[in-house]
C-alpha cells in the first residue's frame, strides 16, 4: 500500500476518533444535565462509561495522528 493511501486512511481514522470523542462528550453532558428517567446508579454508570470512551478515543486519535506525522516525515512532505 502506498504511503499516500496509508496517510489518508490514518487521517480518516483520526478524524473518526475526534467525532466519536465529541459524541461521547455529548452523551456525558446530556446524562449529566437531563435526568432522562435513569436511576442514580444507572446515571453514574453511563457517565463513567462515556468518560472511559472519551479517554479511549482520545488515545486512539493521538496514536493515529502520530502515525500520520511519522508517515508524512518518511514521505518527505
């Protein structure tokens, strides 16, 4: 696979992780503000899972961004 294709694929993955980070933050904010008929334990569980997801997508996005930087440096761009 050529480096341009790899750069584009990793860039798409990084942007997808950013989008998923925004979605998990929106879930966190929604559950924190709106009761939505959840019990206290369920709210805490949803908040905890959304924060873990936010952290995981941030780490994945960082990994893909570093990969793009390395590939661009190898390609001399």
